[in-house]
């Protein structure tokens, strides 16, 4: 569809912005402009202004700014084209079509909207008639009020294979099949899809009926039946109740995602109008993107049973690739065996609000779910647990968020599995006062490394990865959770991981080409490493038989990365022990300090060996 700037300017000129906005919020005349309390953030004193002459609104509190089209997309949650079409309808303008085929497609879609609107009216009439007695009794049993039934357009499909077909025959069989209202199988006579079911209309963001959900009354399968995908309806890109929830979410600054439309209806009746639901499928990336356009952190409130929690975990995994700063998901855990409808009916809206206030962030949901997956008693169990966490981290596209998740998981892992402090036990009575032994002198190899051992090793590992970028993918999991203490090295490693992941589909990744991928700001740092002291390590200078040298370099690099990650932890433990011994010098504290000093010396000897020898394993 070709929309010229001139046509869009004409559309804006024909739209009175204050009248458009005044349909959703209260506006007050203030000189040549209008004022209101901003709908995009909570405020008591109006800072939201509307200028009809210039055709824009602006909030001096939160900075929200836009024209009539922007209002429809941001406040109403419509797509750009849906916003344009609705404004054009109100202004009496015809949206141009680029070619006859597109025009024919639009005309066919308009006809299908008419079909769905007629079907909706018919289902409501059946609900209110004699045959709808069972459906009305079911709604009463669920506690649905008449005003709720009317607001959501609840209807009834009689248990018949042809009543709807007969009622809408003027549209033609083909249109009814295309709209998903009839089922056509081979050369058999098409028949009604929905029979003996409570009917829930599914609407698009503009409030037009595009599909139906049917709940069986009595015995039968499936319990819930949705319309098939049609030219109007794509269940993976549709959220139930989005048309009503968009405005409500602006007021509450939240959106609640539940499993089914009956839950969304029950919550709306209880005062939670910002509830939406997917339609019989797991939450998709497209649906999560729609939610993020409404609020930064949607609340997922799935059933408390195993199936509901599994669905919540799948949604958590699905969101990882699209995470961006400030945007995530939060999770509300319901009592086992209950859904939102059960909870608000049995305990009231206040109990549900209290659960919403206890929501957990995405990182905590992933951690707890993986921790509960299996035992973590043995080193092998813990390694598997850590590997599963690493997979989640690797699936995060944003480099900065990925780093924070790696840090968060590492902190939780270390806190859970770190060795508990040993209780102090008095030493046996000695003759005379206790005196600490003179610590053994550091070996020449350990002195070679000194206090800069970790930094030297980091430079060596980064050099090796720059020389052979294929090793980055090979050590991706270990490297993703490590942050060098030098900020420059940390930025370089992060960029190397990102670039290698983006180019992992290539058969080879040449070192020279890889340097150019890193960008100018890191290029000089990489070149300095390739010419610096990191080249002194054995795994960076092996020569001779290429196959043998390559195998040795791989083994040495594995060892180097392992030591690089372990040494900072050892240094921190030694520092804590030294501080404790300084403040409370007794035999136990002194012995722990000396043990860690000896362990550090052994580490430094290993690092020195990597510097001096071509094969240490």
C-alpha cells in the first residue's frame, strides 16, 4: 500500500487531535491548546498538552510526543496501517491501494469482516433464545454477570451441523469456509464448525471480530475449540482481549497474561481489565513483542499446575532472544491447582493483587526451574545444572544483558555451592604460647607470575583467540561467564563473543578478517595483544608438526582458560583469609591462610609452566 507524505498530511489535517484524544481521556481547554493528565505515566497535575493547529501532543513530564497516527499506535496499541485505516474511515478518506490484486485482497478481507460480524450477531441471538438456556446456566455457574456477558459478546452455537450455514447462506459457502465458520472435507457437504459450544468472539486491536473460541457444554472433546488460521486470524500473532486491555494497561501500567480467555474475562469482571491471553498455543515471539509495546515488563500468570508452569517456562525461554534493556518478563505463581478465575472467585481481587505484587523476574524463574529439574548433589549433577544455565545465557542476543545474566547465575551458583566455613575448634593445649610458623618461601616459578598472573594469562588467552577465532565458539560457554577485571579486555572479549556468534555459520573465520569485524575502536587493542607478552605462552608459539602442535595448543588453551577463571576466585579467598588472620590470629585462621597461599603458589607454578614449556599436559 503506497501512502505518500501528501496523503498522510491530508489525513492529519482532517483529524482534530483534541477530539480524537478526548475520546480516551478527559481534556480541558487552556488558551489555544488543551491540557490533560498524561495517559503514558501517572501524574496528578496535568503536563500533557494538545495543539490542534500544529497537530501534535506533548508531555512535559515523560516526554511523550506524537501526532494522530502516533496516538493510535502508542495509546491504542494499533499497527501503523490499522491506525491509518481507522483515521481514514473517520475522516471520510479512501486509503489508496497500489495494485488491483491488493485492492481485491482488501475487499475480500472487508467481506470476511462482514461475515464474522454477522456470525457474532447470530451466536448472541442463540444465546438469548430458547436453545441458549444451557449456555446461560453455565455462565451463571461461572459467576459471569449480565454486563460482562454483554461486554465480551458471549454467544452460543447450537448442536447442529447446518443452522449457522443456513442463517448466513447469503454470504455464500465459500466465504463461510474461508472465514473458518464451516468445515469442508474433500467432496463432502460443508458443515458448521462450532456445535454445542459457548462462543467467545476474538477481536483484533480495532475491535473487529476475526475469530471465535468455543467452550464445550457437557461432555465432549476438545474442551476448547478455536477458529483455524484465516486471512483475518493468525493465532500466533493475536492476543485475546487486546482491544480492551490496551487502554486499561495505560491506566494500570501493567498487562497480565493468562492462559485462556475465560481467565481474562473473569479478571476483567474482577477489575483487572488489562488481562490478555494467547489462543491455545505457547506464547510466541510475536506475541511477546506485542506485549512489550504495551509495557516493559508484562506479568505472566499461568495456572499453578504442572502444565501451566511448563508453559510459563517455555515463554521464559522464548523471550531470551528478544530481551533489550529495560524490557523483560515477570512471573506470578498461583497456588497449585488454581487458575486466576478460581482465585478471584474464592479469595477475591485483593488476594490476586497480592500475588501480582510478589512477581518474580525472568532471571529468577530460569534459575529456580533449572534448579528443580534434577539433583545437584554430585559434581556431575552440578556441571549439568551449570551447563543448562549456560545455554540460556547463550540464547540472549543483547551482549550487555547476556553478561549480566552470566554474572547473576554465577553469583547464585557460587553462593549455593561454595564450601561452608568450618567452625572454629580450639587447638590442643601446648607448652608455652602458640607462634605461627614461618611461611615457606615462594618458588622461583611462582615469583615469575607474581600479582599480575591473572592479567598476564588473560592477555595470553585473548591473543590465542585472536590468532584462531574458531576457538571462541569452542570455548563459548566458559568465556560467556568470565569478565576480565581490565575494562578494555572485558569490552574486547564481549565484542569477540558477539562477532564470533554472528559469523559462526561460516566454514572458516580468518584472523585478519575477524579483526576488521571487531571495529576500529578495538582494532588497536587487538593488534597490541598480538604483539605483546601474551605471545610468550606455549599455546601461542608451538611449532613443528602442525597436527601435533595443534593438539598440544588445544590442550594448553583448555588449561589456560580453566586457570584464568579459577585464579580470581582463589585470590579473593586468600584475601578474605588474610584479613581474618590479621584481625583474629589463631592457629585455625593461620592454617587456612597458609593453605590458600600454598594453593596459589601451585597455581602460579602451573601458569609459569604454560609460559616456559610447549606441552605441560
